[in-house]
C-alpha cells in the first residue's frame, strides 16, 4: 500500500518586515544622521550647530519610527 501525500496550498503571510521600502528608508535616515554628524565638525557657529542638531534629530526620529514599524 502506498500512501499519497496531499499538496497543501502555500501559506499566505502578512509579514511586512522584509519589505525593501523599510530598509531603503533606514539607509536614507542613517545618511541624514551622518550628514548631521558631519556638520557638527564643519564650523563652530550657531547656525551650523542648529542645522546639525535638526538633522540628527530627524535621522533618529525616522530610524526609530521605521524600526518600530518593522517590529510591529
């Protein structure tokens, strides 16, 4: 007696952690943070320091938002 195996339909998952858009956004956010770090060392002025702090905060905000969206 031979037993036959029934083919099971492929599983449909709602896992969006592997979407490319998340990792592209992470790469852009890291580049923004690196630009903010670079501007910290360019010149010692109030305007450049403010721009670098804004870029760093923006990069951190985007990174944390994307990471928590991936974990969700």
